[in-house]
């Protein structure tokens, strides 16, 4: 990851936040978020827009949602992974409290080296 870039952009809608800084897109999905197909589509719109206009090295998903993840969300994750590969992103870190949710995300991300973490610092280190 380049340390000379410090571009910061942020998109928010409802409870989630997408931030781009220093080559990393961070998507924060808080505990209270209802992660359904509609929310997944809104996140993907901001995500794809960021990937297309910025020089992205890595992606960090802070998956803190407590509620079950809706089935339509996994299609959005798969689409996001496909776009990430097309845009040259090679690493994706997912931070979770429940590894099973991270593994479900990971299973939809082909072509991107994806790792699951329980510690945000370790995930950011992986993306450096």
C-alpha cells in the first residue's frame, strides 16, 4: 500500500459507512444494521463507484452485524468481489466476531485473496 496517498472519501446511508483512504476501501457494517438485499445493493453502488474512480489496493469489511444475513446479500457480495477483481484488487480482509459470517462472505469472493480476522489491527496489517 502506498503511503503517499491520503485521499479520503466517505459514503454513508442509514447505519453503514464506506470510506476510502490510503488505498483501502473500508466498509463498516455495524451491529444494528439489517443486512438485506436492498441494503446490499446500496452498499454495492457506493462500493463500485469508489473502485471505479480510485486506485484501490485492498478492501476491509468490518462485519459487525448481529442479525442474520439475508440471502440476497450474498449475491451483492459476489458482485462486489467480481468488480474488485476486474479493478485489480488482490486482497480483502473481513473482520468479524462470528467466524461463520466471515466464512460465508469469503465463500463468495473468488479471485481475491480473502482472510477472516477477529482483530481489526491484524486485518489492516494484512492489507499493508
